[in-house]
C-alpha cells in the first residue's frame, strides 16, 4: 500500500520525515496508524482542483479576482454535475451537463 507519513517515524535506518511516501504492507499500516495516511489512487477519473480566488490589495482596498481558466484566462466557468469547474470558452457544456446557473460557482 502507498502511504504518506504524517508524523516522523523512527526506523532501523533512521527517521522517516513527514511527507515521505512509502510502499508498505497492510499489516504495517495498521501498526503505524496515526503516523501514516493511505494514498488512494483513482486512475479511472482525472482530478480537477478549482483554483481559489486571488485577493489583490491596491491603495488599501482588497479586490477579489475570480479564478481563471489556465488555458485561455477566461473567468466564465461552469460547474459540471460532478462538481468540477470547467471553462465555458474551452469546453462549452452539453445540454443537461450544467447543474448550477451561469456565473455561479
């Protein structure tokens, strides 16, 4: 099983640092419970992460800039029924694919 160390783990060869990814047996995962987290890999579906809004400060005023498409820089995004934010310019929604009204993320 692939796991990530969430706490330092002493071993015979030294200390395993936090964040280190390891391949260990399920029995050892149970032994190290609380010190490691299992990495679940779902290769059947790509994972998209919605970028957070950017806050700019100009003359003491905070301006929130909406997330943009990484390819065309458009801010016109739509949310699919799977919860993924998709650029409307690069990938227009098919009929019935859009769950939330235009401009609302």
